[in-house]
C-alpha cells in the first residue's frame, strides 16, 4: 500500500482521495491527454488482488475556421470553402449548413468517397479534420450564411462553429414605377427606374420605344420627369440599368388621362363674377 501511495503522489495533479485496507482511490486534476491509459490497483493481501481501469481522455478541438472565400463571386460561378478543425481526439466530425438546413453529402463535393479528410498530428494523439464544400451560386444565394459545425463528444451541439456569408455579383432586375397610376394632362409626373442588382446600378438610360423622348421629359438619373403631361407623351418608355456586371431593361406604358372637368357657375345678381368648381356633383348645378 505504501509503495502504491508513493507512486500515485509523484505527480502533483494526482491526489490520494481515499485509502483503507480494502480500498484505494485517487483524483486526477487538470486532466491531460497523456493521462489516458490503463490504471492498475493492487491490494497486497494474501493472495494479492489486482483491479484495472481504462481511462479515455477526450481532446477537445483547439480551433476551427472556414477558408477559401475572399471576394464576391459572379452569378453562375463556383465557391469552394474549406472547413478545418484542429487538435481533436477522437477525430471530430464536420457538418455543413446553409442557413438552418444541413447540407447532405450529395449536396457538396469532397475527396472521392469521403466527406472529410482526417490527418494525424505528428507525435500527438490528436487529429486535424478538414472538409470541402463546393457550390454553384446564383443571385438567390447572395448573403446566404454558410456554417461549418463541429460534432465531438467533448462539445455540446453548436458549441464550436464557423460562419461565412456568401456574396454574389449579379446583373440588375429592372422595374419602372410611376408617380401615380392615373397621370393626367397638365400635371407634373415622373417615372422611377429601380435596378435591383449587386452592386447597385451606377448608370441609367431612358428611351421611348420607336420614338425620341419628348422635349419636356427630363432625364434625372434613375428618374424621368415631366413638367406638364400631354397626350402626346403616351407611349412605351424604356429604362436600361447597368451595374458593371451586366445590364437589363424595364418598360412602362404611359397613358395620360384627360384633365378633370371644371364646372362653370355664374351667380345671379353679380356682374361678370365666375366661380369654378372641380368635380362638383350634378345636383348642385340643377336649377
């Protein structure tokens, strides 16, 4: 018993917890990977009795990161991300997510027949694990969050993960919005060109289909402004937006409505005095 007690206490991290003629227990503090192995307890009775216990030490992953994404990618291009986790024992498992949805093995590419590559660390009982994710991106993937999460017995779900937001470059979708849905003669009016692209369009161009732009129509960047609408302004207007990735066009058919009617009423007994009413109900005008 004395020999065993002396051996156990050589490392200050190992403390004698309980000792009797029939039982011996120890505590191991600040557990290290080197503490893994088979522990033997011998009771020097007649005959000598021996018991063995195997201690398995988990090596929590030291770090993880996603690499491979540096600049925004044009629509239709591919993105290859590499997720790396270091220093785990046993080797960690890596899982890819797009938003909250896990990507299955068939959703991405890795080494043939493998979703992960495990490499042993020289002179250490730990492993480094890496996984590759290759995606063909579209405009709908812009700002999507890709997450790589570590699955390991030493960690609770979600304890260790790394995230990468995708940035996708794409040509603009163009839409023309009118100031009013009922433009009328004589009124001020404008059309606004909206270009939804990444990056935002830096250049706009206005045309009138099969005609030149009216003289009173003024181009103001994404706006086409009319000081006073006229029936001759009717037609199809085109807006072209360019953001350096590509260009697109939108169109809007302008149909100018007639002026609102004005009612003219002369009051009896007053000489040459006129009052004008707009949209006066007919029963007010009956004699």
